[in-house]
C-alpha cells in the first residue's frame, strides 16, 4: 500500500485510521527521551525528588534496576504493538509500564506534559486497533467499534486545550489577551531558555493582542471542531499553526501531541450506537475522560498520570525568582555553583527548593547543597533566593535582589 492509498484508507476507513493512530502513539513512546533515559531518571538523588500528586504520592519503589527493567518491558511491548503482534496484550503492557517509565522525569518537579501518551495507550489497549496494519489482524467489526476510540482520542485532544483556555478566562478574562500579559509570559520563557527569538513580537502590542485572542479562540473552540468530520481538518490546521507559533516564539515544542493529530484524519461521524463496543472499553474510556476532565476543572498541572496541561493563566511579574548556590572564598570572591542558565528540567526543582511551589523545606535544601561538592578554597556556601529581571534587554545584569535561605560552612 503506497502513501496515497494509505491516506485514502485513513480518511474513509476508521479501522485503518485507528491502526495508524496506534502506530504513531507507540512510535512516539519509543522515541520519547523519558523512555530512552529511564535509568538516569530512576537514579534521581533524593533532594531532587519533588512530591507530586497521583502515582508518586504512593509508596512506589524507584531504583535504577527497576527503571531498567520497566524500560525494557516498555520497549518490547511497544515494538510488538507497532507491528501488531499480540496487539491487545502488548498495548495493555505498554500502558502500564509507560505510566511508570514516562512518569520518572516528573519526580524532579518540572512536569513534562506527555500524559496524553499514557491516556492514548489506555484507549488503544481496549480498542480493536490491531484489526488493520497488524501481523495478527482479525476480521473487520462494525465501524462503531473503531469510531468510538477515535472519538475518545479526539476528545482527549480537545480537553487538553479546553481547560487552559477556561482557566485563562476565569483568572484574567479578556485581559489575558488584551493587556501586557502575553509579553510577560514570553519574557519568562525567554529568560528560562536564556534566549530571544529573531522576531521581537514583544515590540508590537497589536500583534501580541491578536495572538492572545487567537490563542483563546483556538483553545476554547478546538474541542467543538474535532467532533464533526467537516471541521476536523480546520482544527488540525489551527492546531499545527498554534504549535508552530509557540515553538517559534516561546520554544514550547509539543511534537508528541500534534503528531497524534493523525486521529483527526480518520473518517466517521459520531453515532450513539454501541454495536461492536464492549463494556470494558466503555468503562476504560469513561475513566480516562473523567480523570482528564476532573484534573482540568481543578487546574491541577503538577500530577501524574492525569493532569491539566499548562494553563499560563496567571499574569507573571517582571521579576523571576530562582535558586542560586554561591560559594564564598576567604578573600571575598564568589563562585556560583548552581544558578542560571539552567537545563529546562531543573527549573521545577529550583522553584520547589526555594518554596515557590510549596512550603520551603530547609532540610531538602541543605541536602541539595551538600550534594554539590564545594570548590577548593571555598570557606562558606549559601543557598539564595534571587530575583532576575525577565526583560530581555536587561540580560547579563546581576540579580535584582538576593535573599540567603541557608548558609553552610
């Protein structure tokens, strides 16, 4: 089957469309950095482990050996599902092990929102997605058996965007788009990456307001557009434009989400018939959608495996707090042991350690400092809460303020 024929099959045959979604999702799990670096994330030092709602609030063991074992099982099950070998069993195994493996990086506090991959694996695991493009494909079933999981996947896409839009309006109303809020949101992201885009849209208020209103319209309208075959391609185009724009202007890249848009290409209109749909499938789809909805309503972004996707609802200030570990020599010289620039994954840990995302825990902060050996000649070290200007034109200047949280010999 060539690509043109495959494209026609995806558009006209929900069985093929569901199979293509299976292939894309398991491929994304295999290529995910969290899957490839499972052992490193399972070896996270205790001071960097941040309390997180959901799976990691339970006494789940995490060791490098267990991380390696779960990684191997996940990779094997994903390869089996990719080629359609014992597809149902492979996807059930992949959904369970991905919940563990893809959750390992979340323990550092900078939540990586690839939750939807676990949700989609669960949806696929109770679907007949192995009836096409699979080694063990079976006979065709009623179309509704394939359309229902596709509808659930599309609703997942819509809910991912809907609740951030709702929380933006709830928090700031249209001021989210019509004030200087979006400029400050961009400045915070630019400051985290120590980067400024080639196109300085922050110098053009009208462009920022247009982008802000477009963002709200997209997030609130996407869930409606994906429900109807005639508007799905329009939704797909809007989604790609949105993600290309956020990648270009804010370095927020979400390929693990927009590549799953293949689920929008499959044909089929929503129907109420349950023909060919098992009770187990209905129950699992209901649990997934209910959990996504509950966390979306709560606006709970720091949880695993169900969470609301980043809302960007609050208006940020012109200063950004950070953790800085400074070593002091006897002659008054200073050396920064930990501070800007950070790797992106370190921001959540830094903000948690300085008490920005929960109560300040001085014992954890002391353990974090102790875990970084002092350079020769340093007589004292301090963990400081520092504030930087997010204005890109102030880049390179010293911190605006410094507050010592902990001082150790």
